[in-house]
């Protein structure tokens, strides 16, 4: 199967998997596109190396994650950027996602990390809602599709005002995880997207610096440091570590980006694979193994470094 055929199959799968919940999206569906994934504990099992609790199912299927709407629209924008057409059904689906953003962006959500500490206003979620809204406007203009762009633009202006008012810590000169909160690795996406601010905007650079100061140990990056409703500590997240490499490349700090990238390459196992997390103290791989997200982060960081090296200037963020 060639690249275009794989892309077509991916779009078809999105439309199939979400058919029972459109225009609402779940974070996770079964392989057959079923939305009901009840979670329960297997209390008689210890789990790998006593990694309790052992769960079956996924409670995240009941969560509201606003960022997902922007990310799915972003996926369709990438699909279109590679020359694939969007048909009427595609735009009907995308309009439904945009309507959810318009009506629900002001609500608290569970956030990208599927925490179990309750819904709050996650800055990353609202950034991705804005990214999706702007991508859809570009698609509509490109293809001459009639959409209620005035409603989308009004919502975008409201989201921007919220982000500037509540999402920025002026003492850090950086965006924060939640109003009044600290750093969060998901905010590195501000440097990986240009639908809100340029990667070289002072707030974006300040955000990258706050992640470096508050969440890194050597070349590794934690997702966050705050209560999340889950039991026990976690390791540094591999994909977040590669996000920092890519963010540094996109703001023009190539020397540091290459240094971090090369050190991360040495953390792969004997066959070049990564788990979901790494313990900074021991170097031990933790969590799901091998983890696809970790390797996606590696590939994306490598491409960003190659592009930055070729241009030798800060990059205009590409769609992810």
C-alpha cells in the first residue's frame, strides 16, 4: 500500500470509528469503533513487577478532551496538504467538529494527559481548539467550501482573549498548564504550530524555557509536576523529550537541539526501540513498550533538525 492509499485508509478509519458519536469525539474507541469501553480493576493480579492497579477497559473513553477536536482537524489539514481531496462528507464531519469547538471551548476538560483529578481549564486544549478552527478556515477558503466562518472567527477571537488573559504567566513570560499553574510539556506544541503564535514569539520562547527549567532532567522531560489523581510516580515521557528537541530546532537553538537529540538516541535499547517513559535516575525504560508515540516523536524531531539545518534559520511550523 502506497502513502496516498494509507492516508485514504486513515481518513476512512476516522470517519468509521467515530460514526456512533459524531460530532462528539471520544479519546478512545474499540478496534470496531464501539464507544463503550467500561473500566474495572482485576484486584487478584499484581501486574508486571507489582504495577498495581491492573485495569481492564479505559475510563478515558468517558473524558472530554477539547484538544482532540483540533488535532483531528489538523490531521485532515495534513491529508489535504499532501494533495488528497476532501469531499462533502469530510466537510460535513469537520463542520460538526468546529461546531463542538464553538459551543464547548469555554468548558473545563480532562486534558491531553487523561488525568483523573477532575476537569479544569487546560491551556493546551484551548490552543489546539484554536489551531483546529484556523486550519478549517484555511481549508474552506482553499476549496471554496461555504462554512459559517464568521462564527468560527468570533470564537477564535474569544479563545485568543482567554489565552492572553488567563494562559500566560507574566513573571515567567510563558504559557502555563492551567490558569495560575506551572509548566506542562504539552505547551511545547506552541512552538510546533503557527496557527496561534509564531515559534519565535517571546511567549513561545519563554514557554520552551520554562519547560526546560521546570520539567527536564538532563535530556529527559517530564509531562508535568502536579497531582493527577493517579497512584505513584512516573518516569520522564519520551515523546515530550523529543518534542523539546523539535521545539528548540524551530526557535533556532540548533546546537542544544542536536545535543539533546544525540543523547536521546543513546537511550534506545539494543534494537533501537523506546518505551513510553524512562526513569532519569536509572535509565530504565518504563510503561508501554515499544511505544509508537515515542518513535513518532523521534522521527518528527529528526525531520525538524534536518529542515532547520538546511535553512539555518527559525522554522515556520509545519502541520503535524
